[in-house]
C-alpha cells in the first residue's frame, strides 16, 4: 500500500511538469492545427541549454529558465517563420514531414554538440526531501510541480486577460473571422509557436534539477505530451493539468508495481484507449 | 450625397477550377451609400465578398479601397484600412463571451486603456447588454448575427459588408436590424453593402442595387429600376423554374 501511495505521489508531481509541456503543444496544435512532432525535442533542447548554462556559469538549474525562456521563444518564432509558415496551406503530410525533419535536426545538433552520453548538472539547491505522514517527497519534484502549476496559471491569465492572448484565442476559434476584425494571423501564429516552445524551457530547467538529459529524450516527452493532450482534449487548461497528473501517476505506478521498463507501455495504452473510446478527450470541447 | 467612390472594383474574376464564381465584375460604391447586392443562390455574392476582403486572391481584376490598391492584401490589413464584414454562415468566437468578442474587434483601433469604452458603446448601440456575459457558443441565430455585426462595427469600418444579416430573422428582429443599420449609416456615416435574399430589407434599405447572376453583374440601379428590369426577373424566375 505504501509503495502505491508513494509512487502515486511522485507520479502526480511529475505529471504537473508533463501538463506544462503539453500546454505548449496544445497551444500550437489548438491555434494553428500544426502537429508538432518536434515538441518533445524542444524539451530536450531546453534541458541541454539548461545544462550548458548551468555548467558554464554555475547557475542552478531552477534559475536557467530566466535565460532559456526568451531563448526558446526566439527559437520557436524563428522555427515558425522558417519552416512552419510556408507549409500552413499545404497538405498535411508536408507539415508532418517538416516537423519530423525539425525533430531529427534538433537531435542531430544536440548529439553533435554534447555527444550521445547523458549529461547532468551538479546537485540543485532544491535537493533533499520532506516527510509527510510517512511518505517521502523529493523537494525538487515538489517545487517543479508547484512552478509548473504557477506557469500554467500564468499562461491561462495571459490567454484570458491580455490583448495578444485574446487574439490567439480568437484566431484558434475562427481564423477568417479573426482576420477580418484585424487580427494578424502570422503574427498570432508566430507568438503561439514561440510561447509554446518557450514553455518547454521552464519544464527543461525544472527537469534538470533531478534528471539527466540525452539526445533521445525528445521522443519520450513528445509521446508523453501527445498522450496527455489526447486524454485532456483541446480547450480546457484545468483538464490538461488533471490529465498530466493521471498520466504521470499511471506511469509511476506501473514502474513501481510492474516493471520500470513498462512505463511507456502504459502511456501508449492510455493513448490508444482514449483515441478509441473518447476521441475528444475527457475535457475536450468537441 | 457625395459621389466620392469608397470602393472601386474593376474586372474582378474568381475561378474555382472550371467554375467562374465571379466573372469580370466592375462596380463602384460611393461614400455614405447603402447598396444592395442580390442574385439567385450560387450567383457568387459570398465569393465576391471573400475576394474583396482578402480571404481569396482574385484571378483577375483590381480592388481599390479609398484610393488604395488592396488586391491581394491580407484581411487584417484591409480591416485596418477600414473595411469589415459579417458572414452568411455565422463565424462567432464560440469560446468567448459577447463582450470579449466585441473587444477583439475593438482592439483594431484601440489600446487596452480605452478599448472598453468602445466595447460599451457598441454593445449598447446593438442592444446586447442583456447577453454581454454569455458565451457566443450558447447563443441563438438572431443574437449571433447581431454579435457579428457588433464585432465588425467595433473595428470602426468605413465600409461594412453584410452577408445575409437578415436571413432567418423574424419580422420584428428584421425591423430592429434595419433600424440599427440605418442609424449606423446616418450617425456614423458608415457605407454599407448588404447581400440579402430578404427583398423587404433590400428594397427598404438600399439606394442602389447590384444584381449578380452566375458570377456576372447583370443589372444595377435603384430598387424600382431593378424590380422592373426584365433580365433580373428572368434570372429569378429562371431559378424558380429550375427548382
Ligand atoms: N471555396 C469554393 N470552392 C469551390 N467552389 C466554390 C467555393 N465557394 C463557392 N463556390 C461555388 O461558387 C459559386 C458561387 O458561390 P457563392 O457562395 O459565392 O454564391 P452566393 O451568391 O453567395 O449564393 P447563396 O445565395 O447561396 O449564398 C457556387 O457555384 C459555389 O458552389
Ligand atoms: Mg452566399
């Protein structure tokens, strides 16, 4: 019983970070209907950037998003104008090819720069654990979860209360109507792509406080975020958080009770089940 | 009435494969006018709107708006220049409230500091106070059409295109809509171009009427001239005979 609760706790905390990653993916998919296969690799790239900054200047991983957030925003905007913008009116296959290409490119670049072996930063400030009712909670994971939730809340406020946020929502609701009342779609798309990518910088910094990074990690985060998005459906930010927690908990539970190698299996299983039984997700609008 | 042209369309053609949806249309709309654009189903009215508002690029021809060539210019820029529209099949922002929807339009000319003044003004002008906090996705057709009108008005256009704004409205709702449009034209000197099947509305509202049939402009004139024009009668009767 103890192992069950303990692993549920760990997984749920991790799930908050998954939800943050997925929010970025969901922004990009929800607004411009682009299936970004490279999203997981943006997480991986963010983790390497955090590693680079952390090891160069001795900055603690938690603080690296101060630099990597704007950096990833720029990477996202550049990626949008360089490769996504031209494919928007083309066949779906072209878009897929382009984002898969970006994914391969990012992986190759990181491999070239940092080799294939895993990299990690020295212990973060937020190490150690706290004990509550006999359970052990890693401080780094707890803080990661809290920061993720705060970031999700921040994005939610940005979308609902600001002019660019409203423009993003209007464009994702009806592009033609939004354009004809003055919303510049390319600008809005670039912003959404930039923001969606920048969110992985926060996740990347948090992950580096307790995890190492290697160039193949992108796939794992990519699939995880697609699974969380499928489970949540489009349009509900609280739903995204809940789904992230469910996926995180399921993953961690299957590792504890069954086999550590089964973690992806369970995630895939959820993914397939949801697409089969409830394609619009648990909280999706249509 | 001034006769300064606000919109000059020359030789406009839009094709979909073999189908010529808009065929070599030339027309002018003057500042301050209310003009109507009518024609049987599939005549190309909506396509004409889509082509001049930048949603489609024309295959041939030019569109000059307020002296500026806007052929091939993207919709948001055309909106900034002062043209907006409503849609035949309503395109509301389903996840937003009425107030937010209007606000998105109002950002066209206003910053965060004074945007709400504009929103309040338009909402009261269009009589939307009671539903201002409702989600557009939950509204009925009559309200949706009015929200679309408010959203377009909030961008402060000089030329407003209305695609069947009266379709599906009751007689009372129609009268209200016509009153709003008349006021908009008189008080805020917005030039209006209405596509309409509801003849009562076209005849009651418009000073000049254009008739499209199978993509071609077949007639133009005052409501009386149009209702007595043999080609127009034929286009409509022909359509009825086919049905
Ligand atoms: N995107 C499109 N692709 C192909 N054909 C189209 C497209 N849009 C319109 N058409 C065709 O162009 C012609 C004109 O259509 P349009 O919608 O402009 O007519 P309309 O005058 O607005 O008709 P209605 O009164 O029914 O609204 C029709 O034959 C229609 O089938
Ligand atoms: Mg039409």
